[in-house]
């Protein structure tokens, strides 16, 4: 599978895995910035705004 055009690079699709679980891919740049690796345990919360703000704060703190 080829690379996506840059305009579509951050568009993601929910994929069904197993019976009732869904997954989404995260851009590799984000994973590298957060030092996340395969198998890393993450806490998932329903409030997406908190997740976005948390990730943004982690990136800002890491860049200082």
C-alpha cells in the first residue's frame, strides 16, 4: 500500500478488531514524539477533548 497524499495524511478510519472493539492508527510522528512503543498500555477515556489536550501538553513539555 502506498503512502497517502499529504492532504489526507492525518485522516483516520475506525477499524473493527474482534467482536466489539474498534481501533484507530496514530501517525508515527506522534508515536515518536511521545516515545510510545508497540505494547504500551494506555488509559482511554470517553472525553476526547481531555485526550487531545493531554497529548498536546505532553508534546509542549517534551519540546521545552
